C-alpha cells in the first residue's frame, strides 16, 4: 500500500519527466527545422550568419578597446556564435509552443 509521501514523490517525478521531455523534444524539433532550413532555404541561414556577425561586431565596437576585442573573440572564434544561434532558435520554438499552450488554456476557460 502506497503512503502519502510516495504519491508526492511520484507527482514530482511526473512533473520532472514532462518538463524534460518538452525540453528534449523542442531541442530535437529545432535541430530538424534548422536542417530543413539549411537544405531548402540556405539563404535564410546565410542571412542569419551575416546578421549575427554584424551584431557581434556591433557589440565589440560598443565596448572599450580591450574588452570589445575580447568579447568579439569569445563570441566569434570560440564557437559561441554557432551555439548562440542554436539557443536562440530553441528559445523561439519554445516561445511559439508556449504561446500556443497559453492561448489553448485561455480558450478552455
């Protein structure tokens, strides 16, 4: 027979599993969408790369000399630029799903 504490732990585990399955599925979906974009619309990827490069240069130019150079090196040369794009895409996909969920919950009331 299950005790009251066990039910609480199961509910916490269930919530934890839902949160992480959402995170993994949105990350996986984003990678699929990025791959499809690279295959079908490579000009969008080119535009994103150029826009990101200009943004990194703007950040580097806005900071004082030494710090601007350091920030530009970190963001561009050490791989931060690629991961910033992927993270931004994942956040965008999650935001879209959040909007859909919020509007669906609001419509049910």
